[in-house]
């Protein structure tokens, strides 16, 4: 029975490693999605800032 127990333990350990790998992969993907969303938010904010600056400069030129 020692051989069967060893095989069972090895299979359980392998299953645990596979589960950990899957969890790590899901976490990495989630992190990349969060990073992409943050980058998009920054880009949007920069465009909004630039548009506001251009609008204000235009208004200022009309006052001159």
C-alpha cells in the first residue's frame, strides 16, 4: 500500500500546484487589467487637461 499512498500524495501535491498556478495566473491577468484601466484613466485625464488648457488659451486670446 505504500506505493499507492505515495502516488496519491504525489497526485494531491500536483493538484495543489496546478491550483496555485491557476490562481496566480488569474491574479496576474487581473493585475494587468487593472493596470490597463489605470493607464486609460490617466490618458483620459491628460486629454481633458490639455483640452481645458487649449480652451482657456483660446478664451484668453479672444480677450486680447
